[in-house]
């Protein structure tokens, strides 16, 4: 039996409503463009200076899966190699540095409008390292996880003080034990939201 056009619309609408009820889901990276954040880098001695993070596009599902599979199979060395071979999809400008190309970007969204944005560079970022805790040889690259509330404000934490792991449910590399890590980026502010193509 064939459904009428109105019936089809009702079915599609109900399905969309079910999807909207999910409490935490991956954003659609292929359709979100032009996101910019500003923040203040903080270290053991206090504020270090302004930071700007520009994401031209988010990693596609294929790209995210490739990074996750490589990390699962080959560990940090494999992930660094994959990052080095990936195209630049954004840039981080930091105090005292020429800037860093971002090779990975993913976004998780919560039910109350919170956003977790994970970005990665194939380079180590010296401004995120304390003098008494140099960058681990296990991670010769940098992963930063931004936590942004519904007002576009938040903080950022870095892999220099955390452990990188896989969130297979959300489909992304993430940082563990965020609550136990020192905040490296303060006064985080979403400056521009991406538009849909």
C-alpha cells in the first residue's frame, strides 16, 4: 500500500523529532563552516596572551574514522603520521608562535546547548606546556578540547596534561579526565558561528 504525500510528511516529521530528542550527538561537520574562537592562554605564571582558533571546516566522517582507526591500531605515532598527512582545515594563532595548522576538528553538542570542540595539530604547542612538565614524548602533537556553554563562552584544555582516548559512541578522539586537568585556555569566546551550505 502506498502512503499519501501528507502521510509521508508526517512520518518524516516524526522521525526528525526522534532524532532531535537525542541528548548528545555529533554535529554535521560537512555542513558547518567558518567558526572562530578567541581565548587567553594561561600558564603556571599567569596569563600568556591572546589565542585565536579558526576552523574553516570540520573533519568529515571519513576523516574522523581514519584518525580513530589509526590511533586504535598504531597508537600516538600512527595518529601523528595521519595528522601530518591530513590537509589543513584551520589555524591556531598563539602568543610567541608563528601559528599552527589544524588537521582535525570535531564537534559534540549537548542537550542544553553546550558544545565540545576537539581540534588537533601535528605540532607540539610550547605555550601549552609548563616548564616543569614538558611535552610528553608519547604525544609529539597537540589535541585541544574546548568546552563552550550555550552563551558561547567556556574554557580549553590540552593533551599536554591529559590522556588522549577514543569516544567510539560519538566518533571522535577526546581527552580523558577533563575535571582533573589545569585550564590552559581561559576567557574562551565563540566569535562567529558557521553557516550551513
